[in-house]
C-alpha cells in the first residue's frame, strides 16, 4: 500500500520580516540553480503568499485545498482577517 502524506488541516501562518523573505528568495534561486526543485518548492511555500494571490487560489481551488497545500497564508489573514479562511 502506498505511503499517504499527512494532509494539513490548519492554515500555515508564519510571519517573516522583509529581510528574511529577501534571503529566502535568494536561497530559492540558489536551490533552483543547483537543480534542487523539491527543496526550492518547500522553501517557496514558507514565503507568505500575497493576499490577492491567496484570494485567487482560494477561489480556484477552495479553502481546504489551499490550506492543505501548506502555503504560508500569514499576509492574507493579516489583510482579510481570520474569518476570511472560513468564508
């Protein structure tokens, strides 16, 4: 039987400073250059998604799938409020 990955049920909400985000972006570029796409993808999920992008993702894929993706929704929740996740 194939191994099943755990599905995230709670939104990932973590604050990063602008300097931290800039460093993370540079690290993603380095990882991609080194051919480490999976590691780069995991790090990209750490970078807070812009609120408008999160809203589009929620409309296209739904709340559950957006949360399960593990994308950092910190900035969207700051912009729209916690109730946005439940609407």
